[in-house]
């Protein structure tokens, strides 16, 4: 089993991408609760967590852009991945994994 290491900016970005993607997908559960079942509270909690993770993700994308000397297009795609469902998972497998080797 491979040891998890979060000492680099890229490894922290990869972790945050996973968490941000999961929080985004949790909206698939909380939005129907809010609008169909009229239970808005879970959406408030997920929304706040997602917002914090989104901002952290974007900041780490910028940090890695400079540290790893990514092209602008790579940084742009990595940043835009956070606004598409499953986008951060794809960014991890197509962009971040390539730079972590």
C-alpha cells in the first residue's frame, strides 16, 4: 500500500480536488431535499463546506500554476474543472497525476 503524503502543494491540490468534487456531488442529494422536501438545512451546510473547499481549490491551482510552471491553458482548465460535475476528478487523472510522477 502506498503511503499518503501531503507535503507538496500538488499533493494537497489532489486531496482538495477529491474533497471539492465530493462536496459538489453532495448537492445532488441536498438540492432535492431543499426544493422537493422543503428541508433546506443540509443544503446550507453542504453549501458552506463546498464554498470553502472551492476557494481553497482555486488558490491551490494558482499556487501550483506558479510552482510547477504550468502553461496558462493548463491552469485555466484545472481552475474551470471545479465548476463542472466530476471535473476535479478528471483534472486529477488528466493533469495532476501527470505532474506528481
